[in-house]
C-alpha cells in the first residue's frame, strides 16, 4: 500500500455477467425489494436496480453484500438524493 492510499476508504464492486454482484465496504442495508436495493457504504449511498434481485449473502461485520438477479444499474447518490424510502427513484426522476 502506498502513502497516497493509507487511511482512505476502500470499496470493491464485482459483477459477474450482470447476475451476481459482490460489494465490500457496506455499512447498512437501508431498503431492498426484488427491483431495488439501497445500501449505505463507506463511499456513500449506492442504489442498485434490476429484476428478481435477492440477497445471497450479508455480513455487515465484514461489510460484504452479495446480490443475485439481473442487474440493470448501479448509482452512487449524493447528499441531496439520500431519501431513505422505497420510492427513492420515483422521487429522483420526477
């Protein structure tokens, strides 16, 4: 590890064929259903949209979440968009 990355938060997002998503650096799962997950991560809120999404693995102690299903999009939300509700995208894209 070089000097520039010491103390910085780290997050890995791995996706395999749009069907398996593994994310590290997860602090909390704010909400989820089969079309949308909202995760609080060390680098901000992360919204995941898709079809038939379900949680394969969750370990908040390790900061790891694995999600299966067809992934359509991943988006980090800035501070003005962090609405903690199921209708998050309806409010963003009015």
